C-alpha cells in the first residue's frame, strides 16, 4: 500500500474513533494520537490531509445520504409515477411531511414492499449530522496544523500555507452552510480539538461568522488550477465568492431590516466573480446550452464547486437513487440494473411545467433538456414518460456511456451566481442591471429576452425567480430558494405551502437525531419536530 493511502486510512480511522466517542461532545483524539506529531513534515502530508477533508465531505454530504435531494424534492411539485407506486417517500417529501418520511417503520428489507421505500434512499439518515461535523473537525485541524509543514519543509512557501488554510476555511464554511439550511441553528466551533459540549448557535450568526472567515481568506485561493483535474472539485476563489453570495442572500431573507446591506454585498461579490474570474483570468465561462451536460461530467469551466462522482468510471454511489438524475432518466438513456424500465420514477406536475415553459415559448432548454432524439417531448405529461436530459449528453446517442452520463453533484456554478446577483439587484430596485444579468442566462438558453418575451406580468422579480427554477432544476436549489425568500408559505410559488405560523416555528428545518443530546446538556432539538 502506498504511503499516502496508508496515512489516509490512519487519519480516517482516528477521526472516526474520535468523532464517535460518547464521552464528550464531538470529542477527537489528541494531536499525537490522531495523526502523529511527525505527520506534518512535507507538502505530500499536507496534500494527503487536504484530500481527506474533501473525501469526508463527498461521503457525508454527497454520496452516503440524500441530503442534496432535499433541495429538489421537499415541498416541490414532483410526483411518483404510476410505474413505481411504492415510492411513497416521494409523496411524503413533496408534501413536506417529513415526520412521516423519517419515522415510518420500513418494510422488511428485500421484500417487494421495501423495493422502492426509504430503504433505498435512506431519508432518515439525514437527521444525523455527525458525518458533516467530521468534515468541520478535519478542516479545523488542517487550518491549525498545516503551518507545521513550513517549519519542517523549506520548499513549502507561506503562500502555499495560506492557500491550504483557505481551503480549510472554505470546507468548514461549506459544511456549516449545508447544515444551517437543513437544521437551522447548529453548534458552531472553529477549534481544532474541541471537547466541550456546545449549545446550538443561531443560524443567522453561523452565516455571519462564515462570511467573516471567508472574507479573510478568499484572496488566498486561486481563480482556478493549472491541473484541470482540480478544477471545481477543489476550492477556488470563485467557489468562495459563490458561497458568500448564497450566505448573504440567506441572511437577507431572515434579517429583512438589514436586507439591503446583504444585497449590496451579493452585487459586489458578483461583480468580483465576473470581472476577476470571467473577464480577466478567463477561469470560468457559461457553456453553450447544447453543452450544459458537460457541466455534470465535472470539472467544466462553468462549475464553481462540485462533488466528484461518475457512475461510469467505477465511482458508483452506494445507491444511485440518492441522486436526482436516476429519478428522471430511464432506459435506454440510463440503465440502473436489469429491472430498469423505459419509464421514469418521477415526474413534475404539468401545471408547474407550464408555468416554467408556457406553450409555444422559445427556449433552448426545451429542445436540449426535454426532447428525445425522436422528437418526443413529455415535459407536460405528469407520467413516467417524463424525461429530463440535462445530465445526459444526447449528442452521443442512447445508452449511459462513460461520456454521455455524468452525475457530479454541482453545488455552485456560474449561472447560479449570475442569477443570485440578478435577484439581489432586483430587490435593490436596480432593474436595469438585474435585467442585464437575467438576460445573460436567457441568452445562453436561447430563450426570448426579458421583457420582450415576458410571461410574468412584467414582474422582474418573478421572472428571475422562475428563471432559477428553470435553470437550476435538479441541482438542489428549489426548496432553499423558497425558504430564504419566504415563498415557502406563499401558494403562488409553492405547490405545497406551509402556514406562516409553522414557518416561524421553523417547520422549514429538518428534524435532528436525538442522539445529538447525548452527554450534551446544552443541546436542544428543533421544537417543531419533537
């Protein structure tokens, strides 16, 4: 076994032992027990540890649990199709019935009743935040100990130390971002070896702390990497800017009295991203609409941060139903196993699809994402015939070949950031700039430009909102856009709205596993889900 692989296994084992200890809250082993005082000797050691941080995030957020599916399915206009009647989990989560979703006793594993139940998707695993805290703890350790390399390895420059530390801060903040959107208030710490029980910190304060930390380090990250294998899957300056834009928009939704300040920050970061990342360094670009499928094969110049995976390169998820694309593609475009049929497991309510794409509207996404090679389009069907080719390169023909089907989990990409900046400008009343930004995306989509082709009653804010629904479908943004904008309790936008009183009681959160209270007298659960 290679040295790096051995060190990786040692690190992972020690971290798991420490994080699973029930003696103290989020306890980890001491430094000498975790990785050895002689671990931090050279660049290879720093690189090994850093890659492990990303691996833990990939497992804890991307491939072991359906965390990213929540953003597309929860309170969403999605339907289980008649071909898969046992997918009750789709019905429960689309209605926002999370209590039933995570608490219903599973049928006997392996039986017909179990075949398409939560046993396959494992929604109940989301409530355990321990895997995400493993990322946070490892990122804190990386930030604290990577300077030791410079002490032992003269070739390791201070600029390189700062870059690794910036990656650590980004991964810590990225993990908190995932958790605050899921759970609301969460325990917050930045110490490398925290052993003290902690209360939950208000999600607004967690977001502010992350913004302050990212501001200090974002310029230490490269716009991109010389090695294209690191593009998008390692933190870049564009990754940090996109995260900061999202955090500010989250704060704007929950601190309405200060919303203008947060909108201004989003606009500033959006300008910085476009000027530095697109114009000056040419690190990022929007791909033509007929090449967007390349984004999901990973490491494209449109991707800003993503979780690497491709089922065709031996990196299979333990269960592909934890991914979005497996629900909206079917044979012959996607073949999960010998039982895969020529019908999809999920469809969208026809009224929703007609809201996004009114009959007769010009939009290149209709042709490229919803129309099969024979010219058939089932986007309004509401049945298993519904097929979404966004993640599939139709130009390469049928069959999920290594080149045609990609399932990288795209956390942020350039189009998302542009639409966030458009939204912020619209909310500030800067309609001219907001329209310009909106039309960058509509132009790429080969759609009619706003307001000439406007189906939203000349309401720019609505046009931007529905554009995000169209452009980012399947990328985990739908539900969280509803939450941060308050549209979750507005039936005009949400097809399964909650009441305003329940929203204030934080019904928008996900239930926390009660084991979080073990040996922590300061811990509380989300009251709504008790």
